[in-house]
């Protein structure tokens, strides 16, 4: 039986790198994002590398559409062996905690917490029945430890992390691995990196962030999955020490 991975949030950066890394390991890949053109380009690139890739467009902000999305995926690959969830809100917003409002959280709630929960409920039963599966995510390191002026979106991803931690404790003995990567770096090849370099060149103040290669991050998550000895990793190592 061919293994497969559904990559939710196949944007530039980690999502695309995950697709390539798992394709290299012989997985069929389902590419899921809102815009079709970048997905088609990636699928063509993967096919030249001998990877079977399927393109599915979906708006992950629409939690009610998850059952239909899951059926579209099953039509292509059946129930996927692994699920990666890593979309970032297109209008990603960090706000001071003193300015955080219910409206900010409500706006980001579906894509950050409700949709991944709905997707896992769709695909987890087959993983448990098979005795093998993986649920993977990559998010910003602000999730792990609250930082001044960086509330808002991380508040909800912290709830996602809490859920995945509980899930990991419940399903590890059933053959399902849950792995989370928390990244405290700017990721090369992303719109954030392009804007960071623009601001730096114009002399604007920018945070002192290390750079991270998305291929190396995907490789790290793959080895976490293959080894299954830890559920969480923060990059760079020691970022949150002290």
C-alpha cells in the first residue's frame, strides 16, 4: 500500500518543503491551499522527481467545508497516512496583549483551531484502525512562550498546541505519531523573508531573527516522525531557555 500525506497550507516555505521531503520518501502527496497556480507548479516539479502529487484547492477558513474536502482527498489517495497542518493566516496579526479583542481571536479561530480539529476527526480513525499514522504541524515559537506585543494569533495556536499535546498522549500507543515544530526564525523563500529584507535594506527597524532553510525544517520534522522519540522541537535550539 502506497503511503500518502495531505499537506494543508502548501505555501512557500515549510509546506512545500514537507511535500518534497515526504515525496522523496515515497509518499503520494496531496497539496492543499487556496490558490491553484502555485500548487500546479509544485505538482509539476514533484512529478519530474517521480512523486505522485494531487492538487486540491480549498479555503481552510471554512471549517464547515471540511467533510467535503476530506472526501475529495479520499477520492485521490484514500485516508492519508499522514497529515501536515501549517497554514498561516494571510492577514497574520500580532497585537499587544493589552489591545487584544475577542474579534481578533474570532477572526483567526477557524483556520487556527477549528479546521485542524475537524480534519483530524476525519482522518484519525483510519490511522488508529491501521495502527500507523502521523499528525504534524509547524508554527511560530511565540506559541511556546508568550512574548510582549506578540499576542493575538499565537494565543489561538497555543490552544492548538494544547489539543495536540493531549492527543499525542492518547494516540501514541495506538501507532499514531503527533509531532510539532516551533520556529523562532525567518524562513527563507517566504513573503515574510522578502519583506524582512526590504525593510532591512531601507534601514527600517527589524527584529534580530536567524534565518532557517525550509528544507532543513522539513527534514527535521521527517526525522521526528521516523524516530518518534519526541513530540516537540523548537528551532533554533535553546531559543526559549531561561
